[in-house]
């Protein structure tokens, strides 16, 4: 990630990273609070890594409930249409912010 930032910023390109929404509710169902605690720790590593790089980091990890994920038999991180639309809208807002 850091190398990508350095390459693109060197070319004058703004960089946006986003952390995809996860089905934290199903994770907590199987692993209780430990699931979310580990996710928070993982995000802290990413945030610390990018902190000095002047990039946008959009954290959507806990922004959607299980209703926004598309799984029938086994839990997975595939967003349904509503979930994908949410992510697209959030990214569009950030891109609009960059242009203003």
C-alpha cells in the first residue's frame, strides 16, 4: 500500500483506500466480541501505516448489517446489490470531496 501511494502521489494522483464492509454480525455470532476486536486491531495497523502518507482511508468495515451481504449457505463477504450501492455512494462522496 505504501509503495502504491508513493508511486501515484509521485505522479500527482490523489489516492483513496477503502476498507470494505464486513459482515461483523455473523463474525460475532461465531466468535463473539473477539471477532470485532481483531478487526479493529487490523484496521489500526492499516491506519498507522498510512497515517503519514496524506491519503484518504475510508473505513466502511462496520457500516453495514448482515442484510447487506449475499450469502445463502455459508457466511462470506459478498455484498448484495444494496451493499454494493452503499459502497459506490460512499466512494462517490469522497471523489466529489476531492474535486471541490
